[in-house]
C-alpha cells in the first residue's frame, strides 16, 4: 500500500513548489477554463498546421460544465467538445479531492459539492452518465465502445468519486458512480444477455478496482477483471459492434473512412488477449492505463500469469521503447508506440499523459512488488517529461514533449508541426493539463510504499510523513533539496523496530553511502533498495548520499537516432541545451568525451536550478554560403562554452532551439 | 537549342541500357496498364499504411483509356481514377513519340494513331478535352483550377501532340490540342470578359511554349506569359473561384475541410507573384514545372527580370533545399519543400517526378545560358534520384526516394510509411512512371546545347550525334563507359571551324585533362565549360579525362541531419550502403576519415556497376539486451568491410536497409 495523501506533507523543494503551483494557480485556472471564463486561455495558433491528432479544432472553448448543465436540463444548448469532454471535469474533480486531503478548503469544497449536484442531475434515471450521449445520441449508448470513450469517462468520474469520498467522507458522487458502475455491470459481462465488450480507451479497469476498494463491492473487481480478460478475444468485439452499427464512425473526420476503428487492433490493444501481449502496441496512453488496471487486478486476484504479462510489457518498454526523458510514443500518428529502438528525437510524440500514465503503472507495480527499477522509471517520467508538460508559471502546457526542436522546422515542415517550441495555453483535446494536475496533487501517494513493517522510499522528497505500519504508526521527516542535491536526511520521530528501505537509483548504484546517526553503515541492496532494519530511537537520523556527479548517458547502439550522441543527466534530471543559453545551431554542437561537467546552483534562474557548464565545440557555419555539398572540407570547429539546464525547465524563455542529445567528439 | 532526338543515338552504356529498357519493356508494359490488361501490375500492399499522399487507393486499375472511351461515347461507364488521370496517357504518348523519333515502328505508330482518333472523339464540340469533367461534371469546367488539373492535363496532351508531330509529321493530335489551346485562350486572359486565373498545377505554361514553337501561333506564347504573370496577384484567384463554387472541394477526402485549397497559397506557388519569389515553396513538382515555363517565357520574350527570378529560385534550391541525390521535397505532406537546410534523410519525399522536373528546368536554363552548374544539377538528378525511380528490370517504380531506410520502421512507424523499401509495380496516382519514361526516351535532348557554332556537351553519353550548327552540320561520336569511367573520347567526323565546350563537373574541377589528337591542351574553363575552338579535321579526337577517384562528400553544417556524416560519390554517382552487402544496422556504421576507397568494376552485379570497397567500423550490439541507457559505456566497435553500390541500383535485391549518409570516425 502507498502512504495516504493526507499523511504526507511535501514541504518544500522542486516538487513542493510545483504542488503549490498546481493547488493555488493551476486548479483555479482550470476551473475557469471548464466554465469558459478564463480570459488568457486562448489557444496558441502560432503553428498553423497544428496536427489534428491534438484535436485542436478551432472550436475552443471547453464547454465542459456547459455540457453537464445541458444534460441536466438546467440550460438549453448543444453538446460541444470531444466525445470524452466529461473526463476533463472528472480529472479536475479528482485533483481537487487530493488537494482537499492535504489542504482542506471550505470554499473549494462547496464548488465541488455544487458540481456533484450538477452531475447528479445530469445522470439519467437508470444511472447512465455521459453528457455526449445524453445530449446527442441517447439511442446509441454502448454501441461504439471502440471510439466513444463512454467507459473511459465513467472510469475517470469513478476515480474522482473515490478520491472525493476519501477526502471528505461525502459519498454523493460515489453513489452516483456506483449507479453508473451497476448499469455498466448490467450491460457487460460473460453472461449471454450482456455485451461481451471492453473499452476502446482503457481506464475503467483501474477505476473499478478503486471503486471495489472503496465500497468492497466484489462485482466491481469482477467487472474490471472481465474487461481485462475479454480484451483481444476473437472474433473481435469492435468488429462485431462496427457491423451492428452499419459502419458508422465517430472519428471519420480524422481517420476516414472508418475513424479510429480503422487504425487497426493494435491501436486499442485488442490485437491479442492481454496475456499474450509481449510489447506495448498502439496508443501509448491507453497502454499505460490498460497495464495499470491489469496490475491492480493481478495483485488483488493473485493472478501471477497476468502479473508476468505486466512485467514483460514493462520490460519491453523500458528496455526498448522509452525515451531517456521517460517519454513514450514515437509518432504523432495515433500517438503510439512503433517498434523496438525506434526513438526519433525530432518526430517523437512523448505525450505528457503517457508519462503520467507511466507513473500510474509504475506506482502499481511498486505496490505489487518492491523493485527499485520501477521507481527509477517513475522518477524518470516524473522529473523529466511530466514536469516538462507544464510551464514554470503553470499557465501553459505541452502535449508533445520532444527531445529536439528547431522552431523554424516546426513551422515550415508539417511533419514536425506537432512539435511545438512553446507551450500553448490549452488544447481542444485537453487531456494532459488536468491529468498532470491530478498526478501532482496526489504526488504524496508515490513517495512511500508500505509493506507490513517495511517503508519503501521510492522518491526522495522533502516531507513530513505519518506512516501506518502493520502494528505501528510512525512519523518521519525527510530533509533534502533533491533533485538538486544528492544528500537526503531522514529524521525518525518514532521509536520502534521497523525497516526503512531506501531506493538506490541505477544511476547511483556505483557510488552511494548511508550513515545512521553519523556512522557509516554497510547494507545490502536488494532489488534496488538498501534495507535498514533495526530498533530505532526517536531522534535517530539516516543520511543517504547519492551520486550527484553529472553523468554522460548513451543509448543502446540499436537506437539509431542516438548513435554517436551523448546526453547529460544529473541525479534523476535529464539535461538539455537551449538556444537562449548556447546560441543557434544546437545540432552542430559537439561535446568532447572528456570535457568536465561542472554543476552550478542557480537560485536566480528558472525558479532555481542546477546548471551544468562544460566546454564543447560548434561546427562553424561556412563563409561561402553557396556550398551545399563539398568534398574539400575546410569545415571548422569553434570552441564554445555550453550551459545545460534541466529538461523540464525548457521552453520557458520564448521560442528557441532545444536538444537533449548532442554529438560526441572522441 | 538542344540537339534533336532523332539526331542523337545513344549507343551503349548505362543510359543506353536504360533507354533500351524503357523503349522495349516499360512502354509496352505501361500501355498494358493504361488499358487495364497488365497481369503483374498488382500494386504492392506490403506496407498497409501506405500514405494517402500517393493516392494509392485500393481502386486500381488505371482505367485511363477506358475514361477516354467513355468520354468518346464508345463505351458506357463512369470515370475512374485521379482527376488528372488523362495525363498518364499524355505522358505515355509523348514518350512513345520520342521513341518513334529514334526508332520508327509502324505497329506502335498505328497504336498512337488509333489513340489519337479516340482522343479526337473524346474532344467536345468546342474543343474542350478532359475526360473527368466531360464524364462527371460537364457543368463545372474551369471552376476549380486550384485543384482539378484541367490545364495541367491539357498541357501534357499538348506536349504529346508536339512530340508526335515532330516525330511523324502527323498533325491530327496537334490540331486537337490547338482547338483546346484556343478554347483556353478564349477563357483566360487579361480581358474583362475572361477568367483571370492560372493553373493549380503548373505545366501548361511550358506546353504552350512548345505549341508556340511548333505552330508559330503568338497567342500561345502570350497565354503562357499571362499564366506566369498572373500567378500570385491579389486578390488570389483561387480564393475568388473558391467563393464562386460555394466552397466545394474535390480533394476534401484527403485534406478536409477544403481540399488542396486548404494547403495554403504556398502549396500552389501563388503566395507571391513569381517575380517576387525568392525560394521554391510548396509542392516540389509544381515548382519545377512553373520554373521551366518561366525560363521558356523569359528566353523567348527576353525578359531578364523573369530570368533573374529563375536564377534566384535555382540557386536557393541547389544551395539550400536539395538532397545530395538530387532529390527535392523534404516531407510527404503535400510533397513539398520546407525550409532552408531542412533535409531529413528518413522523412524525405524526393519524388521521382520532382527530379525529372529538375531536369526539365535545368535543360531550359542551359538553353538560356550555358553554365556548367545547371548541367551538374541535371546530372545529379538524372543519375541518382531519377534512375532510382525505376527498378533495374523496369517493372517497378519509386515515387519516394529516401536516403535512409529501415524496412521495420517503414512498416511500424506511420510517419515513415511513405518510405517504401521496395518499389511497387504501379501507383493509384501514377504520375512518376510515365514521367520517367518520357524523360528517358528524350534523353538525347539533354546531352547537347547548341549555340551558333558552339556545341556544349552537358552530359557524357556514348552516342553518335548529328549537330546542326549555325552554318554547318557536323557529326560527332562519343565513346565512353561514363558514368563508370572518367575517360570520354570524342571522334570528330566533320572538318570545319567550330567550338566544342566540354563540361568540367564541379566534382572534377581540381583534376581533369584534355588531349586533342593525343596531345595535352590547356584550355580555359568558363562557367564550368572548357572551350575548344579550332579548325577541326575529320578524324580528330578529343580525350577528356575527369577525376574518377571516389570522393567523400560532406553537407553544409547547417544541414543538421548530416552533421558528423559522410557520403560517397564517384563521378556523378552518389553511393549507398545496403544491408544485403553490409549486414544489419547500417546506422551503426562508421567510416574513418582516412579509410581508402577502392573502386571495383563488377560487370556481374546489378547489371554492371562500380562497387566501392572500404574498411569501417560498426558499433556492436550490446551483449546485455536489457540496457537502453547507460553511463558506463563499454560500447565496442568491430571492424567491417564495407561495400558501397550506386544509389540508383538500390532496392533491387529484396527488402533491406539502405543509407547514403554514414557516421564519420575522426
């Protein structure tokens, strides 16, 4: 089990700042957007050919609350937005619920209560809840699971319901969602009179597990398991429903002639039964949600075969299909995984939501089995792609997280139009911003995994925590400026015999030390965790020191786009070069193999970062501008001082070039 | 003026073989396809996500002749194919006409005559000729110039008409096309009662110039000039016609909501008046056709301003926007130019037609002014991208000509789906194969430019030529195995005072020699040509020796995708590595700066090539397959023997990896 949000107060540091920003700025801003009252939320149309994949139709605004009001009969009007527009509100509600756990706020709670009333009114007599179908196609409920996100939206609202119930004890939304879950349960299942389907976009599986854990209703777990088991069986359910609805397609404007359905079984992970899948295929976010639900079901039903599948999928991803920034998805087309080692830095998708999904997946894996590698991956996704998804001021968001950007090419080459050089304020398809919010507001859940009398520390965050062990509740304080220093001090405030398991990240596995009360201790590292078990006294301290030397990172040679290139990492942070610090022509920069990397603390820059300074070379522009190809190379290199900044902080100083991977000079 | 096709017999060598192949195999094969009787012309669907940009809809076959029969009232049925399907026949007829110039053939001529009869029957009372509009939308003639290729198809048929008239003296098709040209002239022009439009796809401009040269009808030249001058004036004609037809779009299935029109003014080069354009923008083929027509008009009207525009556009292209293979177009989206130095090797379009168009453009530039650089570019396009457009057996064709291919990525990554690893047999949008045919059958026109008493030799081809100088006709024989050797021998068969100007290619500018009758001569090189002027005797010989050492080629450092990489060229041929010769993992290969490049003649391989052998290294695969990123690099290099083949010969031995650019090891 993870520690509860209200038991862990993140006190300061980078994550403290980001959490505060989301709670105080981003959530109110997003509420305004959901209500169409945000003034500065005009989408950025600087790139004209903005990919349709982002759904950035001109038809801003959000209209999300308005849809609920129309469905509730409070207002007249038509549905507007994506077919999954409801989920924007659900994610926001869930994020607010987490915020209320750590920072109760009467005014905000009142807003939620009013919104729950609205949701209740939008619910149909039989429990059905989905504003799109209620307003637009009431006769077509559950006829297009492949494309229409009904179960997905239901899942998100279930997550919100459970979170709000846990935050406040109020069960109105939970009851609303129990009625919807019951309706879904009446409609789907192995029985002959039910539909033998599963969601096109996974999400409800993990949500039903949360509903089960909140209500103890076994049917919900059983239904989650059913969706996991049914997926990919032949004949394909999506073929059957496609025939039944006479080939009607919701997304045919995006993917003619048959909409999403035409992307093929891999897109929605129904190409094979889940247990036969060996690699994540198709839409990356869906993969993460599917796998998260699968781990939950495997853990609760003690299904070792399913767990093994999850391990296989995880390993294929982190060993072959993940960017160094923790981004996943190598193409904007269907936002999907492609093939092993195909990781183009300029064409990458690397959706923020997908990396948030990786955190969901790895958190669940850590609950199932305590392996440091899972937390390494979680941390990679969190500190790099996830944090890069939001600007430092919390007012703009990336959907796509590239590792190489040239603003001119993004403007002039439509293949790169999805690679924005600055964060837009909002998206027509607004999945990422509220997803980021609910992850950040629940960050406390990711820090500790509790297993009987063991405390596994997955992430090092300055916090004050109350941990409920099997037979004891203890208090623990973490003091650190991580990820900007490698020193982490734990102040133990409760005496007793229990085990503290500190993650030794792979990047620090060759160099780390632990001192207890000032004395160095030798400890065994097992599956990436150093285990400290003893009878602790109040006031004991543990000092963990990790390797905070900046490091060069190289990709597996099979990653063809990274051959001959080097990236820089320090602690969990991947670094990048930006034009504003290093001038134009980042793709002409060479970093010598032996050039010293110097860390400098810059509290004044980008809200406080560690910069890395080093010396490199830049292949000079030619004096003769008429030469495009030549054999007599008088190409010259000029020495340049290079300044690296953490990847998450890029694109906060205007439109400019950026790169993570740099040529290495032997 | 260029030498005429019937005056130049290409006797042997690479181009001789290709010419023979096109005449004897490809033209009959294409005739079968136009008539829907080809048996092995089933399109290759091995790549499922084959880009719609290629128009490879499932609806093969061609139906081209059938469309004419239906329009002529000979058969019942509906139009099928692209809106520009007529041009496939036109290009084929033009190619056949060129073939008949060098190799008369009664049977083939009969086929053409019959086809001309058919075309005549398909022509409408008032001279209108276009099977799409005649069959499908007779009421909508000339209402959608932006998208519907009416003037383009007319232009191609005019080229065929002129070619057939020149080949046989028969003027029936010429008269048909005069009537169509007259109709167009009645409909378009500066007068108030005419439409102030211009074609969406340029072509008719250069065709009208050919019509003018064949008929001396000044109106045709005037109309060509009108189309050139009108293009890009504001308010945009395409906006006006778009409003007039109530926003109807022909290609909305490809580019919703407004079809090609929505690609914006640059796509069809109407963003600015041509004279104000400084770089080629938009669809690469259109750019080449536009510029070809502009050079013609500039030459005939002595319009130095327009000629200057053509020079500027040419220079921008060859100095910033052209692949080393002579390919142009950096993206499959709209098959277009993007921005300076944006030349991705894997995402490239490099359409065969665009490089054929470069040959049209450079041939015209050479007729306007004799600068070797134009011929260098022509030769680069011809021997690399154009020849690569067709398989060695003449049975399959590339539309897209990549510089880097990984078949697995082409299959699994939809961004790369346009990059086919093997040539398909035919395309739904079949512009490239017949375009290649007409260029190859008219190759003789590209070899010599004649200017008063000067013979400019642009290309070195084994041939026997009759050259009509201002006051004299001379005979000339060229003996060479170029491009597989650098020795070119000219046997002069006619005495007299005239000037022979031999191109010294840029790649040979530092090392070349000329001997006349066995004695070395010193000659001036002016604008890339060595001038030999004297009173020649019958039996004189000139021996030109060019630099045939294989050479390393480097790109301008601003071409970010080629930084740190090297290509190999020998003579005009760019070389590449293929997996079948070099094993998997071509992107892990390093070529040392000083590794010797050894040329080997291989008459037995790929119908006869020069291979290049050298020694390099390959970054080895890791033994530990679980590593994706690591700091402790035990990355190893293994020595490998490398075998390069000419780029044009790639993809003739099954599906495999290929690359032109290779990492350089310092």
